[in-house]
């Protein structure tokens, strides 16, 4: 195996919070290793947005199926002087033997919905918590941010330029992967291009221009080397007085040879400068020359520029895309929803209560169903118990997860179950695709899914709230728990 690929996935089971291991030893000592079910879901959409995009669950499958304690890991744990020899012996052969259900990567998702569902024994499920949340939370944050940027640009080409600002090497690789799922057309991250099959893109830096005796010489030399890919960075000295003028000279020489050219701005008043640059290019006879912009762009800035008809053909976005900008994390959590019942031998629902109603969980083993109308538009997502059957053409009443009096009735033309079994007894249910193949599927899935949602849910500011509701049976179960446990 390519060592770079192998090292890109952490497969040491020490990649977990320490208290998971101390709890695991407690369960082992008390012989509490019963079958359980955990849900991974999130509590709110980031960026005050109306939707999120699922990413990272495909890389999770790779990590999960190779997660082990090595001999060196066991020695490290022994050195902590807190774990018994018998428990360490148990860990030597430990690996995931359970089942995993998840939505397709690239799915448009909403708060409270189980994104990943784990069926396993208690010790396995507990040790995996950090791994699951780490993979899904960060990549979903970046995929969501990128989708917002892509929509703000009216689906123009977005170039991900964030490698140098990302949180470390793994952060850069994960962010590039997630950004492509979220709608980026390409990346400056060459290694990600190799490993994931993402188109690699780039123009030139200011240092290229400053290293030559003049701006015009820098443009001409670059055009000589890359005649088919010349995009001139025109703001090194003065965008309008020299940059665009020299780009027109060097670009005009390219056009005479049968090529085209473009320009990029990386500073200044983008709205004003792009209009003046467009005017200069058109007056020189080069209406086909493209304009690209960069410089600390956000979806709000891009949306404003697009609304003002700024003549921009493509966008380079780095810092705010790969770091999450003003949102530092995705609010994914991992909660027990069912456990083995020693009396009946089956599974019994579990529910977390809280002084904060928003943190009260939905009990039981659940699936998520997306309801579509006759036009193929998504109208609501329903959390229902695993054994429930929802039928098309039949009216059902659905309920708000936390506010009992909020409810609605709907007759779906199509019902799509979102959770699918991807690991059974510790093994993948389907052959593993290459990273490039899987990423392309996830990228395309996101774009197709967004088409099924009304524009009001996708607004950058003040989006309409999409309905995520619970079925009658789940509502009754939840109310029973509340009535029995709240005195």
C-alpha cells in the first residue's frame, strides 16, 4: 500500500478520549458488554443556515474497519498504571464487530436526524465515539460552508485555495476533500488532487511577478511557459494603472497565437475594480478574457458581489472555506438510543433527559425518511421507529420533536429512507470504491440533492426552516418516557 495513503487514516484505537477507555474497563470488570445502539446527530445548522451537508462518513468506514490496538498501544496503556492486565489482554484482539448505518455522503441533512447509527456491544460503541464524531463533524462543517459559498456564487466555479491556512496537514487534507463534496470545482492542494482525484488548479503568486525585472516581463514569461493556462495576477503594483494594461499586452500576444487568457485580483475594492477591469478588457477587444477573484472571501461577500452584478467568472476561496470561518465546529453528538433488555432478550429504547429541552434525545432505533411531493421536491424529513412503515399516497400526521402543539399532515408522492447499512458484523456490505470514485459520487450527490430543495431553504440570510418531525409512534414513545421519568 502507498505509505502516504496508509498514513492518511489513523487506525490506532488510541484515537479516542481517555475516559472512553476507563469506562470500557469498568464495563469489562462489571461484565456489562451488552448490545447497544448509538445515534450520531447534530443539534443546529452552522452559519445560521437552513441546511447542512454530510461528509466524512466514507472516510469513517475506512478507519472503522481498520481500528485496532497495536502491541505498542497496549504497552502505552500498561504504562499508565490504571488498566488491569486482563482488560489489556481483551484489548489486544479488540476490533469493531458490529453494524453501521449511515446516510449517503453528500446528503443534505438537518438537526436531530441520525446521520450514523451504530449497533455494537457497549465497549465497542463507547471506544468509537471520538472516531465517529471527529470524521463526520469537521468534514460536514467544511462541506456545508463550501455549499453555501457555491450557492452564493450562483454555482460558478469555486477554487479551494486553503492549504496554507488549514488546521495542520490532516486538516488541510480533510478540508479539501470536504470542500469538493460541498461544490468546489478544484483545489490548490496537489496531494489531495493525487489521492482523491480532485482537479488541481492554480495561477501565480505575487512573488513570480516581483522576481522579474518588470510586470510585463513576468506575464510574458508565464505565457511562454503556460500558453494554454495563463491567468495573470494583476494587483501586485497597481491593478488599473499597470496590471490590467500589461495583462492586455501579454494576453493579446497569446490571442494572436490562438490562445486565450484571464486575470485575477487578490486585493482592493473587488466590485469597483472588476468593473473597471472588465471595461478595459472589453475595450481592448478581449470580451472572452475571464476574471477571477480571491482575498478573504465569504459567502456573504460573494452574495453581495453577485447581487450587484460584479463581472466575475470564478472565485478562489481559502481561509473561510477550510476553517469554517466564523463557525468553529459542527454540533454533532453521539447518544445511546437503545440497549439490551435482559428481561425480554430484545432491545429497549433509551432516552437522555436534560434541563435544556433541546438536548433531550429521541428514544429508540430510528430511520429517517425524506418526503417528496408530486414535483419531486423535498418537503419534510421524518424520524420514525425502525419497525414503522410509511406509505406513499397515504396521509399521516407528524409532530415537532420538541414542541407538542406544532404538527402537520402530509401525503407523500415519494418516500426515501436515508439510513443504509454499510457495515455488517464488522465488514463492509459493498466493495470499497477508490477514493476518487467515491468522492465524485459524493460531490454529484450533493448537487443533485440541493436541486430538490426550495430556494427558501438555501438562502444565505434568513433561510426558511425545513420541517424535521417525528412520527406518531415515536411521539407516543417519547411522551411515555417523559411521563414515566419526570415526576
